[in-house]
């Protein structure tokens, strides 16, 4: 997991910062709490802070973009959008661009 930047941390409430910093220190995933699955709408606002483009409706499972991988989460996002009948998708080019910015 890549550490959060000061800018990303500044957007969080105090308890969220403590949670993320403790997770980074101990080596567990702050986003899914090591479940490897998240609801893209129910992450206490955490998914929107770092992966805003993956935010979608509640009630679906998505592989955790932080610990499983962004590419896998983007595939799940696209499947959710298809199931909801929405046109919005994340393209392969957008995935590669995001991956290059978080590595």
C-alpha cells in the first residue's frame, strides 16, 4: 500500500487520519480492514478521498482498490455500472493513467 499524502490526509476527519496512519504503521488495509472486499458506497467516505472515480451505488461488492489492486476494482466498478444499466465506465487508458499516478 502506498502511504497517503499530506494533502489526502488533510481532507479527512481526525478519527479517519488516526485509522489510516495506524493501518499504515501495522501493515493492514484501512479501507477494507483486510476483508479484501468493499462496498463502493459504504466506506465511510474513504473510497471517495483516494479513488473518487470508483464510488458508485451501495449494495455491491468490489475488490479493494488499495490492497487487492486498482485494476481489479475498476473491473468490478465497470461490472456494477453495467448491472445498473449505466453507460459510465472506466477505460483501460484511465486505469493505466491512475496506476501510473499511484505507483
